[in-house]
C-alpha cells in the first residue's frame, strides 16, 4: 500500500467527520466513491458522515438556543432566507428538520433558526438524528454507485492519485447536479421564495 493510500486509510474517516460537521455532501460522495474501490469502508464512511453531520447541526442548534447574541447567530439572522426558514419552521417543523440537509442554501441557517424557535430540544434531537442517518446513507450510497459506474466504464484504476482525481470529479459532478436540481425545484425566477 502506497503512502498516499495509507494516509487516506488512516485519516480519511477523520476528514469525513470534520468535513460533515460544517457541510459535507461532496466529501461524503467522494468517500463513497473511494469506498467502492476498497480504500475506505462504506459502513464506516456512513457512520462518520452521520456523526459529523449530527454533531454539527446539534452544535448550531444549541448555539442559537443558548447564545442568541453570538456574532454568528446575529449573522445568520440577517441572511435573506432566515425569515423564510422561520416561516417554514412555524408551518411544519418536522418536515423542515427532516429535509433541510437536502436543500441548497439553507443548510447552515436552519439549525440556528430552529434553535431560536419554539421547537423543543428533544424533538430536534430525535428528528435531526433520523435525518442525519438518512442523509449520510444516501450520499455514501450515491458516491459508491457512481464509483461502481465509473469502474464499469473505465475499468479498475491502479494509481491512487488517479482514483482521488476521479473521486473528486465525481464529487463535483454530484454537487453540481444536486444544486442545479435544488435550484430548479425552488424556482429559477425568485430562488429564495421556494426554499422548501
């Protein structure tokens, strides 16, 4: 096993854990691609993606709930989509908790907004965990399936650097397709108006 592959095997899961704490679709899809090639274990990828995403969104929720005067919370409340997210929380909080990870443009706003709302911490804890598990499994599977498809077209690639480049390309394609799809779902004329 080459040095670069050893680094991926030893620290790839930690990178997923840290990356998904803050954002994460692309890193999880790339990791799923690498899991198809045997560099990472797909179950471990999904677990790390779940833990990072869940912990991150719980953190942002409690930041909003306990530190409403924090600079980051103030920044979030000034975002154009913030009031729309609050309106969605009032109408159907569970649906928003279950779906916000899949909606482009509100991923980092929503947990803070929910923290500032009347949604109970226990309700958020449960549904956020469920949503994080679905999200982690979905994006790991997407990367894994893309990896399998690329392998069928190109054959197995022996060079680790080429595997990484292919994985990054797949991750970028997935991210672009996902965001274009979300923008079309939201309406191209007035993007903020159709957040959910």
